[in-house]
C-alpha cells in the first residue's frame, strides 16, 4: 500500500486488520448517486467485480445485508424466497445508515454497527479479486472474495438481475 494513497482507518478497515485480511486501498472522487458503476469507471475496474453493499429489511423490518455485483440489481422476490422471508425491500437511506453505522454510498459489510445476516450473490465468490466499499464514500478495498464466505460469514444466494 502506497503511503500517499492511505486513507484513515474506518470500522471496516479495523475489522479487516483484526481478521488478518490482506487488502489494497483505492480512493476516488465520490459522486452522489454514482454508485458502483461510477467507482468502477473512475478506477478503471470491471463493474461486475465491484461489489455493492445493500442494506435491506424483511417483512418484520429486520435488517440484512446483500452483496451484489456493481452492474446487477437484486431480485427481492428471489432473495426473499431463498432466505425464507415473505418479502424483502431496500431500507430507506436513514434507516440503512442507522443499521449499518455507515452513510449510504460508503456502506461496507465489514464492521457493521448492528449484527445482521449477510447474503452474497454466489457468482461474486467465483471472481479472482473484488473491490468493495472500505467504510467511507469514495473508498474501495480490493481483496479476495473468499473473505466474504470465510471470516465475514456471508451466505451465497442467486438473486442477480442484469441492469
């Protein structure tokens, strides 16, 4: 990691360090509503390998996190069916912020404020490297996807729709 690109520690990077995860840091100019597609374009990455962290809730308003390719959307019907919920919907931004401890646009699955189930699109786990939010807007970390199913404990699902 080049010192000039080092970003101050976040709850996500603290979690990664505590679990001995090797990662690279990638800062970029954040754009409101730019999402994973914008970060992929600015950093010259494949949006399929940029993973977004979405905070959703089930019919009982219990939070859950979904990790999805940057250029795919979540089929909430397929997700609900696979996780045994009646329904799943995205949380409103202020609710997502409260559950995760991160601002929307800077949400990471690592170091979440509240413990919640984490689901990952199964095809993400087959990629050689992924880039995922490091806990701050305009900041991605590159790492092996095995971290998601290993130390993080994310469970695979198949619920991606092409955007």
